[in-house]
């Protein structure tokens, strides 16, 4: 777990930029001349995806010398603590807040109070409700529907006659899974049958629960042509279940992770149906949110984009834009689609 009082002081930021010989012209346009402080707040920060995302956010902040103080707080999955963290940062006079609002609309009142108190408030990725200009400065979403469209088009290419699809997502009713399903259904007709409970099989993005869900679905369904999951690494521990039933691992459309890519590299020859297609897991969503917050706080030029669009990353069939990318010398718990180097990610997750 990260230290909730984690702090990067002015001197540390100066080392990141000034000591490397960066010149004024290297400062990005979203970094304005006015000094400001910024806090990155997680509703839950205790897994590898969040560790890499937090480190990516810190890396982006360090590009702007006008940010003279950086703070981090981890809500630890406790909604009341997440709310308290927001209130605390405002009370301390932090100018800009970038917030991963895991609890959704439950944190909206705290965000609204922070915004009305004069803070720059930028929630991202998780829909917290409310409206920009009323409850917060700007919401930086992610195009989960586009992920679903990308998966759907690949599914059609692999299964042109249709097939049985198992769609796995996180907590019940999460907006990410709902949007992804909408994207898939926009390109798939009724010949593609979703065999999971509507709208998706619930796993909470937890590997142990994913294994339970997958085992139950394999037992119930003699034919699974494709698995779709919006957190690919959570599948790794569950996929060997197919061999227990004497079946090949089917094709998978998902998000990337080094553990999944290396699992494919080690197992695809023994599983003739095991094709893999991934989109970027989206750690860099935080970079766009940071850019908006810094621009608003320092008088910089805001980015043109307001929604993070995860690019297609790997395709084991076409090799475009990349073949499956396994780095066995690095931890499984990193995401090679991220801008941050694999080695820096390894340090971020403590391996």
C-alpha cells in the first residue's frame, strides 16, 4: 500500500526537470506560468494497475515546474476515507485535485464542495455523476464503448458465422462494463450469443472470483467460442481450468497485461483456439486528467481531448499494431501498453 502522506517537494520536481537539462521550450503547453499545488486521490490504490497509474500521474506532473507541491492519498476502498481525503486536501489549500472516484456518485458531494471552495477538481475514468461547471471543473472519461467496438470487430473477424461469447467485467452494474457491451452490440448481430448473465458475469476484477465464475461457466456451457474481459490479467489464474475439462482455451478479447501476454506465449501452442487481442489497459488515462488539472491551475493551454481513447495494442492473428508482447524478465503485474517504461513500472510495483 502506498504511503498516504506521500509528497514530492519543489526540489524533487526540480531534479526531474531542471537537473536533466530540460530547457524552457520543453515545458508542455498545458503547463502555465502560475505556481500551484496538485493532489492525486485514489478511491482504492492497492493493486498493480493503480500503482502504475499513480506513478504515471506523478511522471506527468513532473513535466510542469509550476507545480510546486504534489500530494497523494489512497482511500483504501473505504468510501468515507475517500471523502475525508478530498475534504482534507481542500482544507490544506491544495489547488488542484485529480480524483479516481471509485465510489462513483457517493463522492460527488465532496467533489462539489471542493469545486465551490475554489479548487480545480478533475474526476476521471469513473462516472461520478454531476456536471462540469457545476460540480467539478472537468470530467475526463475513457471511451469504453470504443473498446467494445474494437473487440466486436475482432470477434466478427474470428467468428464470421457467429458464436457463443462469455463477457466478464467488474462489480455489478459498473458503467465501464455496460458501455463496453453497448459498443460490442453496435457491431455484433444476434448470431453472437452472450451466454453470461445480463449484462456481464460479475467478477469484481478479482482473480479468485474470476476463477470461480469461469469454472462455473465452463461447467454450464459445452461451447464457449470467445471470452471478453475488461481486465485481462485477472484471467490468468482461471484459464488453466479449461484443461481440467479437456478443452482448449478459446479466443480472448481483453485488455493487456504482461502476465497475460506471457501466459499466451507459454500456452498457445497447446491450445489451438487460443487467439489473443488486447486494447491498452488505460493507465495513461491519468495523464490526460493531470494535463487538464495542471492547465486550469497554472494558466496553461488545456488539451484538445476530453476523453481518453485506449488504442488497440496486441493481435496474435495479424500482428497489427503489435504481436503479443511478453517481457518475461519483468514482473507480470505491469502493462506494456502504458507510456511509462517497463523498467519504471517494475520499480513502481516494487519488483
